[in-house]
C-alpha cells in the first residue's frame, strides 16, 4: 500500500519544525502517520574562566575543600531533568532574583525554573525537598528533553 502526502503540507511542517526549535514532529490521521525529525547542532554554553587563586597569608586558616561534584550529573539520584525541549529561565523576568540558587533549601513542589516551549512558560517544580547543590543550566540557554537542569540533595 502506497501512502502519498501533500508536499506543501510537508514543507509547512518542516518550516514549523525549524521555526519552533523542536527536534521532531509526529502526526497521525486515521491510518496515515508522518514523522519529521531533524538533527540539532550541539549547543555550546559559554563557561566563565575559573578565578585565579591568590596565595593566602601564612596566618590564614586553610580553606575547606568543597565536596567533589559527581562526574556525570545525569546519573545523580537528585538530578532534576528537563521534561521538554525549550529555553530555560532561572527567574520570572530579566533582573528579577532567580527562583533558586546553589545552597538554597527547597520544598517539594517549589518552582525551580521556567522552560519556555512554543511561547508558553512552564514551571519546573521540585520533585522533593532538599538543598540545591548544582545549577547545570544558564538562564536563557536552550535545553533538550531529559537534559539535567539542577541537582537537589
């Protein structure tokens, strides 16, 4: 059985795919089904250079080493992952304080950040109570489905 699809409709779907930033679209109508997918280029997030440490005077106490971050945050049991493709925002609006910061205690259900997808802002809530130990995304950065956003311990 050969299914034919309207080339104009397929072109419109492809344009929607590119315009929306989605990686795939799947439509089903009766016994007809079409899936359009595209490969997204890897996104590089600028990373600030580490500050240079200045030698402390001999009388100053030695700094306490921070606990080492897990090698792969995605495997940490407290990792909160993105439920969708979109753009992450750490605050409600530019200039506003972020919803959470590293070291902050959060309650289950508290808003952690927003993800804008298809011009809709979606609140990402804390799945459990704990302390935010790592923020893995920058405000305004694109995120993929299942991408680690932050860690709550």
